[in-house]
């Protein structure tokens, strides 16, 4: 396939693959792939809201689920944007805009995690998280032209 002869296309494919690999590893016992993170955050938020209501002595209603809990569903945009990037690349259309979005979203999401969790966040990141960041940065470098694109002798290149 000529599609995977360009490094930026390989980076986009890696973003898709990484979404199904472990992003969070807790003590090596539990791993959570990227696609399950929004559901787990939603479930934990619901549990936290229920516990808060049980401990609410005033009888007032709790404030509900925070907006960040719903915003985390934006993580699903990472593989969707990468697929869209590959579709546009396969049809010969411009990929710069979608490439920027596909690269910036994971970088922004992980920057948010580091701002909230500090260096301790590195301890729980799994292989998929590191592959996502590396692929996103690679995609950004090639799409912005910082690194010049060149054909690789990759899979299916002739």
C-alpha cells in the first residue's frame, strides 16, 4: 500500500492502534486502554456523586457530574481524526488541517493530565499513552513542515 509510504500516515495509523493499547497501568496489575477511559471516568464520577449525596446532611441536591467528566469523551476524537486523516491522504486531499487537529488533541489532553497530576502522572502511563504522544508529535512535525516529508521504504512501498 502506497498510503503507508509516508511517515505522517504511519503516525496517524499509530494513533489509531495506540487507542486500543494500555494508556493507564496501575501497579502493573490493572491496565486501561484509551477507549475505556471516558467510561471509567463517568462511572467513577457517578459513584462520587452518589457518595456525596449519601453524606449530604442538609438534604440539598448535589451539583451533579462536572463538565470535565463529559469533556473526556473528546478522547474518542483522537482515532476518529486519525482515520479521517488517512482517508484524506488516501484520496490525495489536503491533510494539514485535520493533521493539526489529530496531533494537537492528544498533546493537549496529556498536557492537561500533567498540569493536574504533575510528574506523578508519568508513573501510571502505559505504553499506549507514550505511543500516542510520540505519534501525535511526529504527525505535528510532519504536517507543519518542521520535518520534511519523504517517502519511506515502509510496508508496501515500491
